C-alpha cells in the first residue's frame, strides 16, 4: 500500500510543484492494472487478443498530448473489453 499509493501520491505532488515552478503546467499520467477494476478470473479478452505494452503506451501518449487537453481525471481501461464484458 505504501509503495503503490505513496509512490503515486508523492510523485504527483512533486510534479505539481515543478509545474508551478515552470509556470506552464504539465501532465500527470498514472497507470495501474485492470485487476484494480475487476477481479482477475482469466486472460480471455472479448476482442480476442493480448494487450501489449504498445497498446498501453499509445493510450498514455494520447492522454499526454494536446489532443486530450480537456480530458481530466479519466479512467481509461486498455483491456480489450475485459472490464465491459
């Protein structure tokens, strides 16, 4: 708990301090496991393919880009439909 919660909390806190220092804001993108949303029962995804690191990176890239400048506090599962099933 202290590593998972504390790491995110303190990392985000220091990022906000830096954002204020530089005066131009910034983006914080925290990641976690889909197992935090649902109990993990199997590796079967409704879309029928495994989730890759590239899939997750592309979602993070979008959230950190100007295309998502008005997106805040979003939960974006990159899980092949696992949570929605």
